[in-house]
């Protein structure tokens, strides 16, 4: 059991494993999103209060759920990296951050688009929207800190500390914003909570799992790229079929670079 | 009784005393370091009426928010230099190597930093509150909330300052890292002042501020110490 787990510390194994896994995850994502979008956009009934515009929840809700979930993934892998010094955990956190920021951004944009027909305005300082905005700032801070520190090892460790500090703060931020918005707003704001009919909830579940697999797929692809970047000088990378194929194309460029030296040799001769 | 990893730590009291005396004498010799953020606070607060208009009723409603946002920005500004000088001349490295508890050193440094940045701000706040038409009855709540809030800010901000130690353009990055984390402090701080201004008990928000301060006091020095060790080890 532990031997099996141990292999996830080895970059070549994870590279191959994620390469084998990615098409399956991507395929599952395509199927789930296909079914979810079809059911959500064509089969689910029109809402008697909001008309067709409610259908944006099929993107908004999964994106909002994933924005929190990805931060948890990032924080947990950061903790694993700091505690067990497992470099691949850091590669996971690094790969996850921009995906999480994209989900958060998507949740904000769709929330704002939804707000226009619902509240009559593009933006309302609603508790959930505001915490999404702050979550986006946390993601951007994480990525900015990573980018600012030149030495990769200290960048990884500093970013990991920040991710963990952020995860301790997220609940406090979330509940204080919730409290703040109930204090400042009349209670007439419509909530998502009112029980949602089964015919609308089923497509939503498909979309949520579809988004989860989308995250998994993009994470695997980004993780593979990240591993190649980190291990660019390792011999196992040079022996990968895809890298060898790429190198086979290179000689054309190489011979150009080499030719001037040949010239000088002939002159010497 | 010496449980610390084989080195010989001096007593906690002596350690804190050394740090406090050192930080204090440095600060007294560089008054700009702590006077400038204070000046910044005064200027920002007096800019708001110029931008919004001098109507006393408007000023009264937005005064808690103005005081609090300006205080956060002033503390943030002063945090920029918290570890930079020590990093540049190698003191920080010696502190990490000294075998003393880094969290305690950080805690002592932050407390001195607060005495020089938060406390003067606290003392000045009633005068600025009067400029913004806050009633005299709200001043105690304003000062208590600023006491709890600026101390929390210094503690949280120290994490950001430690993470960005030795970086170019650390100032902008620092605000990006720290400001989202201080949202709860801002919310409950200005809420307590607003409650006091409309004659409602401010105990609730103040108690939450105190709880957040206790959490920050117990956890922030650990994170700051870890971040400083990373920053120092990355420099060579």
C-alpha cells in the first residue's frame, strides 16, 4: 500500500500516470458537460419568475463551487509540500492556482450577468459575490507572490505558506462578509436556497460533476507541463518518445547554428 | 528545562527585552519610519471631506469607514519596512541562526512596531474623528476598536512583510497579499464605530475583533517566522 503511494513522489511515474489518466478524465468531462448542458438548456423547464435567465446557474453555481474547491486542493497540496517536502505536491498547487482563479472569475462574471435581470444592476454587494471577489484577490496574490520570487524553491515555499494562511482566513472572511451584507441590505434579496425543482436540479448535478472533471483534466495537463519544466534537464525527459520526436525535428535548426564554426575550421585548414 | 533544539536559549523575558530595546532605539533614531505613516493617515482622512463634500450629515455616516480604511492603509504603509533593514544588513539571518524561538522574536518586533505605528494612530484618531463630525460619545469605541484592529493588522501584515522580504517592488505585492486578509478587521472595526455612532451597543463587533486579535496573536507569529526562514534561506 505505502509502496504504491510512494510512487507518487517520483516525477516520471506521475508524468506517465497522469498522461494515461488525462484522456479518461477529459472524456468523462465532455460527456458530463454535454448531458448537463443539453438537459439544462433544452430540457429543464422555464422558471416562472426568472424566465430563461435562470439557466445561467448551470455555469455560475458549478464555477462558484469549484472556485472554493480548487483553493482547498491548493492549500492541502501546499501543506503536503511544506510538511513532507514532496515537490510534486507543490507542482499540483502551482498548476491549480490559475485554474481556480479562472473559475472564480467565471463565477463573478456569470453572477454579474445574472444580477442584471434579477436585481436590475450588474453588481450588488451581496455576501456571496463579495466573498468570491475576495477569493479572486487571494488567488491573484498567490500567483503574484510566486511570480515575484526568483529562486524557485523559496517561491514554492513562500507561496505554500500564503496558501495555508489564506485557507485559515477564508472562513473568517466569508462569514464576516455574510454578516456585513445582512447588516447593510434589506432582507428582500432573492436567494438561491428556495427549494429547486428536481427537473432543474438534475442538470445542475451533471454540470457540477462536469466542472469537477474539467478541473481534473486541466490540472493533469498543466501538471504534466509543470513536471516537464521542472525536470527539463533530467535524462528521463530526454528519453520520452514525445521529446525525442521533437528533438528529431531540431537538427535543421542545429545545423544552421553549427555551420559558422565549420566555416572557420575550413578557413583554418 | 532547556527544551529548544540543543542550543542554549536565553530566558524569554531577556530575549523579548533585548529585541524591544533594540527596535525601540532604532525607531527613536529614525523618526521618519514611524512618523510618515502617521502623517499619511492624517492627510488621507482630511482628503475625504474634500472629495465628498463637507456636509456634516454625510461625513457622519461615512466617518467610521473613512477612519478604518485610512488606518488600514497607514499600518500597511508602515509594514513595508518591518523586516527590510534587518534583512539588508544580515541581522535577520543572525536572528534565524541564533537558535532562539523565531516566533517570539517576531512577536516582540511586531509589538514594538505596533507601539510606534498603531498607538500614535490611536491617540490621533479622536481629533480626526471630530473633523469628520463623529460625536464625542463614540470616541471610546473608536479607540478600543482601533486598538484591537491595528494590532491585528500589524500581526497579519507581518506575514505579508515576511513573505515579501528582500523582493523588489515589495510594497505593491504586500498590499495585494495583506489587504484581502484584513477584510474581517475592517468590517467589524467600522461596524463597531457605526453602531456606537447610532447609539447601539458596540459590544458584539468589539468582542469579535478581540477574538480575531487572539487568533492572530497565536497563529500569525508562527507563519511569519516560517516565512522569514524561507526568505533568509532563499537569499544565498
